[in-house]
C-alpha cells in the first residue's frame, strides 16, 4: 500500500476543504489532481469494503482464505467490531448473549465450511452427558422431533472474534465515516473517509475494487406510529423493538398494565416471550394486545408444494427464507428468473414469518386460555393519546361496523427495519453519482456475481452484498449464509480477474485444516 499526494505542510482551512468536497460530490468521476488540489491525502489499496459489519467480515474472511494479505484490504467503518450493530439490534429485540438466534447450526459467519457447526461445538463444551447429547440429538432429529437447533448469540460473537484474530482482520480496519465513493479517471474508485483519529480531515482511499455492505439504513416505524410520535413527542410509550426500550418492561413489571405489540415476525415472538416471562415472574396484572395486519388461520401458500404452516395470526417458518433458497431448488430456480418473474417468486417465498417454537407456543396457548393475551387483526386508522398514560389505537372493522378502539399503556412496534436504500447517504450517493440503479424491489441492482450494474470503472469493479441487494439472484441476502454466498461469488469473480486465488478443493481442504488449528490463512 502506498500513499500519494502527501498532505500539505499547512492544511487548508476546514471551510475550503468542505467547499472542495461539495464540488467533488457533484462530479461522477474524480481525478488524482482534483483530490490533491482539495488537500486530501490519497491512499492506495487494491480492495476496499465499506460498512465493516457482518457483510464486510464475510468478504474479508473469504479474501484472506483466498490468499489476499491484510495489507491489500481496507475495511472502512464506524464500528469497533463487525458484530457490533448486529448485537445491538439483537439485544434490543430481546436476544441477549445467552438467548438463541434464528440461524441454524451450520450458518457460521466464522467458518465458511459450516463444520463443525455450533451444535457440535456446544456439545464439545458440555459438562455432563445430558448437555453433550442434547444439541447433537437436536440437530439429528430437527425439525421432526425437535425444533430447529439455533446457537446462542454470545457463542456466535465469541466465534467471530476468534476468526477475526486468526485472519488478522483488525490489521485491515480503518475507523471513520465514509462520505461517498466515486469513480476514478483512469479506472478504479475513490472512497472518501472522515477518519475518527489523526490529523487528516478527509482521506481518499484509491482502490481497484470496492465492496459495499452497509446493512439496513435504519429503523422503520409504521406511518401511524411515526405520525403519533411526531405530533406528541411521546418516545416513551411508543417504541420500536429494535431501539432500547427496557423501561417498558421495568414499568410493566412494577405496575402491570396493557401493552400492544404490533407485528408477527421473529422479533414480535421474542417480545411476547419476554412479556409473558416477566408477567409470570412478577405476578403483576399484565395484559397483552397483539395487533397484526393479516390474520393467518392455517397453512397457506400458492400450491401444495409451496405452503407454510400458520395459525392464531402467525405464519410459521424455521428461517427467514425456505432452506432451499441457499442451496436447493429455490436457489437454482431463482438464478434463472429475470425481471417481474423473479420479483414475483421472491414475494411468494418472502413475507413475515416466525419459527414454531414449543416454549412460546405454550405461553400463547396459556395466554389465550387465561385471557391476558388477545390477538386482533385489521388496518389501523389512527393512533391518538387516550386518558392519562394511555395510547388509543383505532382499528378499521369490516361490514360497516365502527372502528375498534384498543387502549394500551405502551405500544411496541416489531414490524421490521428500514428497507429504503436512499435512507443511507452512501447508497443514495451511489444511485446519484456512481451509476447504480434500483432493481424491481427497489434495492441495488446487482448481477449474479454481486457486481453493481452500471458502476464498473475498468479495470476496477464495484460490488455490494447484504440487505441492500434483495431482489437479485439470491433470496436470503441478509442472512449469515447469504452474506457468505455473496462473498464467495465475489471472491470467485475476483479470482477470474487475477486478484486472488480460486478456492478449489485442495486449497479449501488445506485452509479448513488451518482453521481447525487456529492458524492464520
């Protein structure tokens, strides 16, 4: 890695630099001379990944296994660890380190081979015969005799730290805020970074290849709840499940009351689990209103071969997507579809689901029988303040009947994360200036190798993976295994142009042995 265009002895005033940046932002292509004239130091590195989360980690892991040294990779990120944002969201949505995730035993962000999986590793740490047998029996009999085995989130993060240390991931990390990425005249890209530390206000990373894995742009609030929060300023009683809201559980444990949970996905089920567990332990009079847009009363789907279980308002599915989307018939079929046919197929396979878990099924059955848990379905008309300490949700009724008014002390929005890519400034700039476009689902349009269409700057290439690419040729792009599949496709494409080695049978076997021995690639 080399540094070109050393910083001047006396840096330009901040206002002059900002003016130069604003001028650069309007240009699709930047030249080396323009960067130097703006007083920005340019740093050469062959490969840059923007984001620094799980997607960037998977990408770096594959590149290191493919023989790329840490000095040829830079991870531009505001995160201290690649799992930091994921852990924050998981903890807020009631999956702390000792609780289990939705992914299966072989979905291992720290192990591209998937073996040994988390069930085997959990058995290896067992202190008794029953603890040893339980996870192994689980994976051998799932999902017929047992629910799917899922790892504890803390085990996942510890395993990722081990892998990050093994591949020298930290040597490639540069912390700071990425402002934008533009094409470089002569090929390749400039990624403009505001570093967290150091004398430079901006740094320009000049690379041949660039990869974007920035995750979800932010939290998504339902329109009616957003309007309520904007009108009343009430961020205490109306909360999103992905933001810290421990005060809701604390107050309900002390005083009891009514809470409304909106949504029917995995996060809603985790929130209900927490609420009912707290109710049982505290003994308070806690009542739960569960509001869903569509009430699922039984198995449903377009055909007998594409049906999922359902009941009592829920649609059940073990994972975010059918398992065949990662390596079976659904993946194969999706890879051959184009345009509206592919978008339609994704919509059929997608949708809001949650796994069928015996524990909280028992909780909900008891809640329905005892009357403290009630499910309502319908479209919300308005949300307004009620008597002191309450929020009233008006739900549209059918048959010309008046709306149902549902008062509650708290409302927890568990409907999901923001999906509009324009909410992220880096992705919005890609759409405006780098040549990126949207696919039929409104996300970034990528080809089968996850290269961004319309963004090539020969001999350089720009790639993207993760949630921002949903709508392409892989369904579960925002899952652990989906991020690894994307990284493998990108790595294979980079091997074809000579940047790294191809991970064939011999190399893969040798690298797995090194992984087992905790040796660097």
